């Protein structure tokens, strides 16, 4: 019986369970025993797939980070005026968050207590810096207001986007307005940031 269960467990399904437990208990508050009980398999079965809980954390936050950085390489983030590119990145970030809520939630909750968490925070800062550079280019091109601090604008923009993890829960069939969520965020943010008449 145990063997059959172990055989059906994959690194991906184990990761799904680990992310749920990390989000519920906090990474620091989660032990291998907690993961073992939640997965319904022995700790040794978990170690068959991963070196430990920090490897699970790295895989989880990598999934969110890889998604974010992939957005920056998409054609919509590479071509056109900077304001169009940053609006595209914002929309796609909302899309990613909605598709990967548990993983992005975990990424946003890391505090820097482990090597993996510090690495994740550094990568998040790098992503924010790339978006700040796009915003600055949009100011230089005259499409965004020059009287707003770009670092502050970046933090406020992603503060609004990231707040979705606190209330957004995917539901079968979605909810009214869900398909316009990214457009609504872009409109709210950029109507205030755009230079007059642009």
C-alpha cells in the first residue's frame, strides 16, 4: 500500500503540497514532519525526491521568478514605446499571479532568513529594477509624468498587483470582472502616471 502511494507521488505533486503548507504555516514554521503528514508519505519518501525543505522552497520560488523574468523576454515587453511595454509587463504579471497564486504568494512572503530566501529577494529586486528602468524610459519619452519618483511608482504599482495574493482565489468559471482584472489595474495605475494628454 505504501509503495503504491510512493509510486504515485511525483516531485510536482510534492511541490504543490509543500507550497500549500509553507503558505499556511510559514516556511520557518514548517518541519519535514509537517510536510510528511500533509503529503501522506514518509519523510524518507520526501528525501527520495528532494534534499530537504529548502530545496522545495527554491523550486517553488523559482517557478514564480522564472515566470516573471520570462515576461520581460516576451515580444510585448521588448518592442514599442516604453509605456506600452511597462503596461504589457504589468498585465502579464497580473496574469501570472492569477495562474500561480500559491507560488507567487510564497515568493512574496520570503523574508531572507535562509540562503534561498536571500537569493529570491535579490531576484525580486532585480525584476523591480528592470521595471523601474522601463518606467524611467517612459518618462524620458514623455509618456509618463516626470514629477513622480520612479522607485516609489514601481513599489506602488507592484504593491497594487501583489495585493491580489491576499484576496484573489481562482474559482471555476471565475468571477464577474475577472477577465478585466489586469486591464483595471493598468488603467488605475497608468491614468495617474501618464503625462497630461498622452
